[in-house]
């Protein structure tokens, strides 16, 4: 999955953001498990971007909650 841009994330509605959040969390969990086993090779940098994408989604959801 490609990195998510803030502009594209803002176009999603709340339910889409929640589903994207759960999808990214599942991917991050898989990467963490592979890392703990020692089988993670080239995708170690993806963990950093997954965490940042999760933070971006949380920020957008919080902004929308405060704007209501």
C-alpha cells in the first residue's frame, strides 16, 4: 500500500477513515510480528510510515470532532 497523503485523507468521510485506520493497524501488526520473528527484510521503513499514517488519521478525526 502506498503512503497516504493528508489531502487524500481529508477527502474521506469518517467511516472510510475508520476502516482505513483498522486496515493500517492490521498491516502494522503484521510488520511488527515479522520483525519480532526476524523475517522482516526490506519493509522495516514501512513501520515508520504506517505509524505516521495512523497519527494523521487520528488528527483528522479529532479535528472533525472539535469542529462539530
